[in-house]
C-alpha cells in the first residue's frame, strides 16, 4: 500500500516538469514573436563566418530585372548570362 503514494508523487512530479517545460517554451515563443513584430525578423542577427565571406566575395548582376548575387570571380551572371564587367568599360556600338 506504500507504493501507491510513491507512484502518485512521481506522476505529479513528471506532470509538473512537463508543465514547466511547455510553459517556458510558450513564454519564449510569444516573446520571440513580439520582438520580431517590433524589430523585424532578422534584428541583431549574427551572420555566420562562411556567409559573411560569401557576401564579401560576391558581385551583383547589373541588370535591373535580375540582380542575382554571383561569385566575385565570375565573368557572366549565372541567372541571365549578362556580362559582369562594368558597362562603361566595354561600350556597345550601335551599327
């Protein structure tokens, strides 16, 4: 008969731990939601080093309709095929 109160006690403690974990998760989720609404989705986001290096060593397509980010060593846009050299460097002749 002494086992029954012990089982009830363990059950209550497990339920209490579950409520604390789910409640904490819920409070944190609501807090994150309101900070995203107030400050934007990527406010104060830390950029990983590999992403930072990729952004630093890249060039954007000069066509207004494209604007794809390409590798810095690329000669042509990977999306539209436009030359990534400066437009004034090689003027096109109209003949």
